[in-house]
C-alpha cells in the first residue's frame, strides 16, 4: 500500500510494506496517485492539462517519470506486496517466553490525580505494598519463564514506587546476585512522580536503572490542575527541582519526562516547549484515555486542534535542532533504516504473553492498565498462568487481527494498537480505539517528515 501526504513543504510517498519513503515534486506526486488507476495515456493527458504550462513539463518527461515508478515497483520499493500477514499468527503462537515484568511495588500514591487510570494507585482495590518475598518470587518467575533469553526487563511501578524504596533496592540487589549464575541480565526502569525523590534515591537510580520515567504535565498551571497531593496542593514546585537534579546527575541521558494532555490543554505543545526550556530534552506527552463523559476527555472537536499541535511540534523540533538546542519527542522516535524488526512491527508490545504486570500480592495481569479487572487475571507468580483462554486472546492480537485495520497504511507502525486502549474504548481488546488511531497516524506522518528533514541536514 502507498500512503501519500503533504507536510511542511514536503510531498511524501510512503510505501508501507517495504518501509520505503520517497520525497517527490508535485508532478511525480500526482503521477503516483494516478499510477494504479489510470492508463499511461490518461496520466500523460491529465498531467499535461494541469502542468503543461510549466517549461520543464512535457510528455517525454512524464513518460520518463512513469518508467521510474515502474522501476521502483519492480524493485519492491513502491506498491510493494505485503507478505507479512501469514506470519502474524505464527509469530505470536511460537513465542512462549516472558521477557519483561512490571512490578507494582506500591499500590498507593502520595498524589491524588483525578485522571489517574490506576485510581490514585489503588487499582480499584486496597492500598498495598509489595513485600520483598513477593518481589523475589516475581524475579524468579521471570527467570524461570524466559527460556534461553538472556536480557530481561523489569519496571518498578505504582502508584508511587518510592513509597516502597527499600524493597526496590533489595530486589535489585537480589537480581544482581543471581543473574550471572542463571545466565540472565536484568535491565531496570523506574517510574516516579518525584515527590519524595532524595539524593540517596537518585544515586541508586543512576547506578542501577537503565531508564527513569518522570511524571510532569508541563506548565505549572497545567500540571497543578490534576497532579495534586491529598490537600489539593500542586506538585510542580516540589518535583521540578528534584527532576532537574536527577537529570543533571545522569548527564541528561537515560530518562524521559512523561506528561498527559487532556481537553483542558489541547495546546499541549506549549507544555512540551516549557519542559524543553526547563532543560529536559527527552520528552513524551500522551493523550488522556478516559470515559467520554469526563470533563477532561478529548472530544471530536479537539482532533483538528491536536493535528495542528503535532505539526507545530515537528516544525519547532526542526527549528530548535538547527539552532543547536534539540530535544527528543518519544512518539516521533522512528528508525527508518535499522528497525524495529518485522517481528515487533507485527506483534506489538507483547502484553499478556511476553510482558505482564505483577500486583503487590503476586497476581499476574496482561499489563498495568488491566490490573484490578478480574476478567483479565491471568494467574499468579506462584502457580503460573491459569487463565490460558485470556492469554490466547492476547496472543491473537497483532497488526492484522482487526478487520477495521485491514488496508490501513499505519498498521505496521502501530502493530494493531494498544490492547488496553482498545478495551477501555470499546470493551474488547479486539476493538479499535478510533480516536487514538487518528492521533497515531498524525504522529507517524510527522515522525516520517522529521526523518526526511534530518536527512537533509
């Protein structure tokens, strides 16, 4: 499939199956659009009618352009055949190892964010802290179920994991003690709101955690609208100095600042630029996912504004890079030359199969966004997976699983989308979160355009 669009002065032609990206002039752009549905004679006539007044457009040049398109088609770089659908099911069915766990070391939080999908860290249940014994068993479960895979990922998550930091330290110490003898290598990440981040914590995170995710929604007035403590006080003035200290101590690497935008701040680029101006260069801003009746839910009327915001963001990133003050936006990180591999492009994040969330008492869920929903309880770290029916449901999720996605140019970029977002939007992990799809496609268009701009530098 070919996807064509115009952005920031570029005429972009994306061949989705091969991943080839072409930038062309106006004439070639129109010829490609007609190539499959018109005869050569009709194409020549239409192009001459539209562009014949230009000095460099004549019938010979048009025919030569058509021949170039035929050569690209023959080389599998334009109008290429998608050969991957038959592989999708086999890929997931053949994957029987667990590669990563999200350890919910704290089902409690010191903030009271009203938009929190985890119900202020309680996940629709009781507040709880994970014991060292449960966490140790979770790490053993991961090693036991990882097959021959050496590199394993563990994210310390909550609620707020800093409320159980001693257990975090002990679990990392245990992992380091046993990983060599068991032929494994643990890579840890840590997600925090920064409210009680101390120098001791920062030193430990710098030593042991490959990545640290820092929660900040941007401008003070935006952040403090939702991210408040239990007295209603905003968190901005507390967390920004803590985050600056951590980022500086890590040399500006191995972290990213993650925010959430809502109906209240559809001008979210101002929040991204604010964070960049604070000195944070690794940034992410996610759209809120919540019931449509919530006052902060994104609306259909917001979509055109959000599309414009993503374009504003991409153009500003180009400008700042040329000025010598670049920053990275997580959703625009796209490697067109070296990855990801086709396995990842087809299968996605691996939730429920290769990746799972562990509650403080050891229950297993497909990912953190399903925790507390009994329907999706997979089993536990002591007895293993018991709900194989649900796991098989997740195993069937891939880039080709949804009829609505058939023929979508972005399916090998989204891998079928987020199962949790589909579930929360439609009631089924096999559903389609259409709003999220539209935002994703706009982000991909901007990401490809950024790659083109970078290649021109």
